[in-house]
C-alpha cells in the first residue's frame, strides 16, 4: 500500500540515527526495496546553515528517505529544529 500512495504524492520517511527501538538501517532497507529508481544517492542534508542534519536518499515519485543525526525514536522531541528543517 505504501508504494501505491508514495507513487502518487510526495512521501518522506525519516529516522533518528540513534533510535534504539527502530534502527534507521531497517527503515533504509525497506525504503530501498520498494523498487523506486534512485534519483539522488545518499548525501548529507544541512540544518542550521552548515550543520549536517543527517543523510538522505531521493527516489522517483518524490519519495525520500532521511536520517536525523542525534535523534532517537521521537525525532521532533530529540531534534526539533532539525526535524522542522527536514520537512520544509
């Protein structure tokens, strides 16, 4: 179902890189196995000007997977400014 929705509307999946409940590697795995063509390889995204906020991979159909550095399971709670920057 996620693949069908993500093919129709922009879709962002994000994970904190220190999440002990659901590791970002698990989210990265399932997002990379949806079958969407990768249009921009794993690269850093910036927060607060020059700070590396995490890393992101962009796929076709506006589907994006991103990590947030230093964030646990509740990304907006751990890194509120970076989370806001990510969704802008």
